[in-house]
């Protein structure tokens, strides 16, 4: 069942704390899959938020919560089942591909698997040049051989790789280097929005920090807008302007990074923040969540989190909470939020 009008209206009022027009707005987005035996999987279950130009929205949650599916929906790599996706004021939810194609230059994605994202039979230079040849514009000078070579050399410098890398194949690079190449490919057409789908989760910890720093540097240098998907709160804290916490297809907490991570109000967010390793001697131990994550095919009634919540009450088992603003830069979907 989709959100009631009151739920949708409440969610829309919390889309962003900014007054300017958002670069990206999603409104009551659903993504469902039909399974065998008449079952339905609601991977994304009525999500609304906006992303402002130059902002970094961190989308965080456990594996299977729907965040990667949502990321693909944002760029129309997956079609939504219901709701709206609005990019720069234009509703792109149902645009045919021939009309959507020019907009794809402005929306790019960096995937989790750096090796699977690259054709192993093609040189890096060919892989990076292909978008320039496919997305031709009225500026033909941009697509001359000399201009393409110049652009590729610029990209190598941006991601701190040698120009000689353009002549090599994907298998000749480490995982971190391949992810730098994927970032360069996402930037080749100078997009305005980049969706990064867990871009560091498959990398060693030392390399993760380098890639996150690269994302941060590029965002400032090129004034990019990110939706940065991760399950690691340390990564989200480092790069995000705002954070959206997702659980079983819904947003349970949304707000400025400091507000959400330093003063979490939802029990699930509290558990996530307390699970981050603390190097300080005497730091409080994290609270273990009871039980397993419910099946996304058979989600609990009422609050999705009530089967694992340490503070569950009777109301939580029958009534789904609405994302409600608790201060100007912080919203939470909980009947009994922890307020400080």
C-alpha cells in the first residue's frame, strides 16, 4: 500500500532545509519486483528527499535496505514503479530514452565493483573516450581527436594517475586505481550529479581513505553534487553534507550530518553510530540489535524496525511512523524518538 496523502505531504515538507531549487528531487518513489508465487518485493517503499546543487547526500543503511536500488532509480537505470524523479526542475520519471539521453550527460554513476565496470578487452583511453564520441553536442570542437586526447589527459591528472595509464588495460591496475579510472569516466562529460554506489566498500581500508579524499577534493574543485551510498558511517561522516538513513525500503532519519550522527534520534541510527569502532579507552560499548533483519518480502506491520527495537511499544507494532521534523535540519520517522 502506498503512502497516504498526509504521509506524502509530510515527507515533501522535509525534502530539504534549503530554499533554492533542488538539482534532484524524488517524491514518493516506489520500486517493486514481482516474484514467484505472487509475492511482491518492495525494495523502495515511498521515499522522498531532495539534493541541492553542490550538496553531498550520504545514503546509509545495511545491505538489502534498498539503497543501491534507489541509486539506480535516481538515474533511470531502473524505472520506478510509482512516484516522481525530478532533475533540475524537469520530471524525468517517464521520459522516453531518446529525450532522456541528452540529460544522461549531466547524471553519472560510479559503481561498487571497479573491475566489472570496465571492459577488460579495451584500453583505458578507449573506455574514457567513448562517452565523448557517443554524446556528441553542438560543440564539435569538443570531439576532435586533439580535444579528446586533451580531455583524457586532464582526467588522468584530476584522479592522480599517469598519462601512460590511458594505454593500459583494466587488469594492469589495482582496485583503487581502477576506481580512480571509473571516477574519471563518470566525470568525462562534466556531469552535475554523480551517484556513487558504495564506491569504496570493496577496497582495503587504507585505499578507502584515499578514494574518499579524492571524491571530496573533486566535489570542491568541480562543484559537483553527490548522492553517496555507503554502509560505513565513518565514510559518510567524512564526505556528506546531509545524511539519509534507510531501513527496509524507507527513510527513517534525515538531516544535516552533524545532527544525525552526533545526536541520532531513531533507535536504528543510534545502533549504527554506536557500532562504529571507538579507539578511546572506556568508550561505551555499542548496543546489539536483537534478531535479524526481517524479510523485505514480508515486512513487519507498523514500524519496520519494531522487531529489533530495544524501546518498542504497542503503538509501534500497528502504526507506521511518518518522517517528522524535530528541528529545522533534522527529521525522524519514530513514534518515540530519542531527543536531546
